[in-house]
C-alpha cells in the first residue's frame, strides 16, 4: 500500500440521519418506471409499445444519436404506459411487473478474464449494461469506440449520509470482483481504484485480486475525497481531448452479475437516510421502484423533501417518482419554509456554518437536523477564498465560474473546465455566502464546452 | 413575533407586483428580510445551505467595529477635556463623545441608506447589505469636528460614485468608505487636516491649556520623530486622530473577531503589518546617521501604532470586494499596502495619512495582481500537461 493521498480541503457536513447497517428486502412496487431523463443528452427511440410483454434485460429504447447504446427493462412484465411531456418528449416508461418470478433474457456465463476487450464491450452493449460506464468530462455514458486513458472506480462515498460502499459490496464480493475484471479488460490494464485510507477503510487491497498495487490509491480527508472527479484529478488529471471512464461500485456489481449469472439483474442496495426518516437503513430495491413504495410509513414528518441522492447533488423527487437509474441513496429532510425572526442576528447555536459567525462552532461534534431553507438571499460575489477551502483541486473556482458566465471557452479550458463536474463544486455552493447556484453554472459551462469546445 | 409576522403579511400584497406600492417593493423587501430570514427554500442544486449570508457577514463586521466605536467615543471626550485641563470620569468622557459621535453616525447611515433605497427603487433591484458596514466606517475615519453636512455629502459620494455606478455591492473596485474619506480630504482639506482633531467646543470657565497642540503624531514625526508620544499611549490610543482610528488595541480586538469568524482575511491583515514593518526596517537602515530626528529613524513598529494604520489594515484593506481575491494575491496586496503606507508617511509630508492612499492605490491594482496570479496558475497547469 502506497502513501495515502491527503485531501486537505473539503468539509463533512454533520447532518442527522445516517443509515443503520440493516437490510430489508422491498417487494416490487405495483409499477416500475424507467426514465430516459436520467441520461443526459440521450434522445430515446422506443423499441416497445404499450401492451408489449418484456423480459428483464430486454431493450426498451435506444439512443437515437448512438443506436448501439440501449436501455433495458429491469424487470419482466407488461408495458403499461408511456408518459410523455412537452413536445411528446418521453418522460417515463411504466412497466407492470410480473406477479411471479422475474423472467430474464439469458446471456452466456463466462469469466471476463477469458474474454477480449471487444468481446467484453459487445457483451455489455448487448445486455444494456454499457450505460453504467460513464465518461469524464461531461459525465455522459461512455462512447464504446473511445479508448479511455483509464477507468476509475471510487470505492467509497464521502457525501453527506452516503451509503457505505464496502458494506454494499460485501454482500456480493464475487460479482464485484468479476465486474472489476471486466473493467480491467476494457481499460487495457488502466483500471484505478480509490479507497478510503486506513483506519477507516472498509475494503482493503486484498479485496482486489488482479489489480496492480500501484493502481489502488488511498485517500484521506473530508468530502469530496470520495468523488471520482477529485480522485482522477489527484491521480491523472484530464486534459483537453482526453477521456476517462468511471463506474460506481454498485454498478460494478451489476456488471459482475452479467458475467457470473448470465443475466441483467438490476436490484441494488439503497440507503434511506435523513432526519425525516423514522429508521434510516438500507433496502434492497429495484431500479425504477416507485419512491412512494420505498417511503410508505417510514417518514416522521409529512412536510419534508425527498431527494434522490444526497443533499448536495441529489434531485427533488415528487411523490409519483421512480428510483433513478444511478441512485444508491434517498435522503428525506424537513422543508425549511418558515420565516425566521431576526435569524441573521441571533447567536445561532443550532445553525451549521463553515464560518464561525454562528456560535454553533463551539460544538464541533454535534450533528444537525438541516432543512432546505436558503438562509439568505442571492447576492453578487462578495466573500473571497470561501470556495477554495472546500475544493481540493488545483483550480481557481471563482475564476472558472466567471469564465463560464462570460461564455469564454478558451478561459474555461485554461482554468480546468474538463476536470470538474457539478458534484465536485457542490460544497462551494453549500458554503456560498452570496447563495450563488454554483452547480447550475458549472452545468451550463460543461454543456457549453461540450457543444463549442 | 407572530404579531409582527401578521403585520408584514398583511401589508405585503400592497408592495408585491400589481399592488398599490409595487414600485416601493425593494424598500419593503429590505425591511422584511431585515426582520425575517425569508422562507425561501433551495430549488435546484444543493438542498441544504450554510447558515451564513451577507447580512450575517456584515453584522459580524459591525460587531468587530464596536470596540473602536466605544473607544473612539471615550477618546473624543478624553481629548476634549485634556485640552481644557479638566479631570473627569471615564463615563463623563464617554458621554461627551457619545453625543458628539452619534449624530455623525446617524447622518452617515440615514443619507447613505437613503441613496441606496432611492437607487434600488428606481432600478428595481434588491438593497444589498454592504452599506451597513460602510455607514459605520465613514464616521470612524473622520475627525469629530467634521460638519454634519459634509458627512452627508461624503455618504452620497461614496454610495453613488463608490458603488452604485458600478452596479452595487460586490461590483465596486475601490473601498467605498475610504473613497468617502478621500473625497472630503481633497475637497475640504481645511476640515480634514490641521488643528481639527479635538473637539474644542467651549467649556464654561475653562481655557485651553498651554500644552495643547492640535498636531497628530503623524505630523509630529515628520518634523522630529523623537517627539512622538510613548508607544504605549499610541497603542492604547490616548492620542488625537479620527474617531475610530486611534486605538490599536481596539483594532486588534476587531481583527481577532474578523479572523476567528473567518470573515476577514488574516493573510491581508498580517501581510499589511509585515509590509509596513519591513519597509520601516529598510528605511532605518538607509536613514542618514547625522540626522537622528529624521522620520526615517522612526522605529519600524511605530508605524503600526501611528495614525490609522491598524484601522486601515484591519477594516479597510480586508474588504473582500476591493481587495485581491486570490490567496497569493492577498499576500502581495497586503505587503504593498504596508510598504507604501510607510513610504508615503516618511517621504511625503503633504499627505500625512499614507494608509488611506495606499489602500486605495492597491484597490486599483488588486485586479492586476489577481490577473498575474491567475495567469501564472494557468501557465503552471499547462506546464503540468507538457511535462507528462
């Protein structure tokens, strides 16, 4: 084990509602939804109609721009409804799951180590598992014809209340291992893993056979140390024209199942977290599971917000929403829509702030029941040096944001737009005194760079 | 508080779109958000936010300024009674100063906020909190004898030329409060320098004592640096000067609050002090040996204690909007402020208070410093690529 990479800048938001280490199986909801909107830039072209019978692993639609990228049904059943939005955009494909066992499309069982790179690619594309492999920059589904300079898997999640990856992986170690082997084949030997440095490490080097030690990197420090983008930055930064791929460990497990079980099995462990949850814990749930089915009877407070993902990067889920494709976590926190009398003037012992302007800093160990209040109004940039404290990258965040706002592509590139994703600057948005929508600006910048760069 | 909330909710519709006083919405909004942190929730992006906002930031700076306000009030009374050779209690000194200083503060706030409100209403934008601090900084940089109409004029100048023409708080490139002071300094020199530092309003049956001199230590040291008051007196602030600037001790309390809360940049404060000291030492070395009274012989740390150096370094140079914004830039910016202050003080007797001019000068150069730092950063990033 090499010397750990020490991430010094960052911040662990001390929020209540971490998941307890117990797992309950959730029964399938009466309806399962697949949302093409989970995939940025994908233009869905349907392969099924209402009334069709589908198997688990059968393609539902493909990407019009890249027809070999297909999106499969996580379960077997009958297509119940195609929900469309404005301009007939497809929002959801709703499937009525089989009452009895799930019927799968079957694929040959094989050891990925014995397959060539092309064979692995083909198997993944055919089964629709390819879309678990994503690329930086731009966080899109990887392009099978690209040769990435590396594939990165961050084996821990440092986000607030994030699920414990080592706990999740522990249930299916062989599948995880098989998935990594497949990725190793794909990467041509450039597979990099990011682990939590001892003593907090859940997974250790011995969990990864066949991966050279110099490709196993250990990270110390607060969030965003677990973000794959931060890890890439410290291991092998992305330059213009370069592409790296990344996969979430839970998705690695799903890839492994494809090779070891010969089927696309899309159930995953989900951490239900947040202070509005009665008993935060893990559930085994199906991708596309109805959110209301996951939450039913498990919430403390009706006046709360359900977030798919964590409080920094997740998206707000409506009551009728389905579990998104890449999500491993649901967070429920109280809504903070109560005005507070002279709130900016009070000592604020129960207010979390990175600054020490509230007296809560006297209690460094306390966890907080954070709500969704904005705590102020949007202003022009005033404070300086705030973002730098929580962005462990060799990047000047405010200058990057200003270059984005000015739509100055050359400057964006010079300041490192290709290295960042929204999630990497989420903490900047959290700490911002001027309440600027940092992630939105970054997203605009990335989209602009993707189209113009 | 429910009662207050009910009132606000009842009148709110009149100020909203389509209401009777729709135009006055920015003013209403400012008052409402002053009373209540709005119920606004996060929409996209992060779902939870740090509890800090600009109001909290500004109120923290005001708290950090309170020691200088209190000491300044007391010192106003103390200097006044000293000039008349009267011995009075601490409270009497304070109350004398209190009634002299309070009107200046009120005029500064009333006029400045008035201009801000008018601007916000005509332009239809929100009222920013920046003036909460600026409005207090202006009085603290002025002599207590300043006519109130000049305070008002300075407040107008500072809000209009210092901020609003650039687009309001966050957009200005010079420290607005210092701009107000420099405006008065050049427009009304007779009221901003000379024998104006002590309030000499007549005391029945008392005459000004012979020992009284209206000269501040900045004037004294230019003539003969050996005649300076003791370092302790200058540190605690028992001397003449602008209302808030005399006590280095009070400024250091403020500096502690700013740095501990994370609002003020310790790099800027530290590098200002370092810059002044280094330049002071350099001048000591170069000073003509045959002229022991020459200002170049002034002990380097005296520059920390004289005039408004500490006040400027702690409260003015750290204004994040007009200071350098990069970490490296902050060091350069601070060092240069300190160094220039000492140069101006020693070599240019026409402008005894060098700190004001050097902060404003460096405000102008701050963007350039940052530009150089960022360009170097970009070059370094590029080099990393080619070396791989």
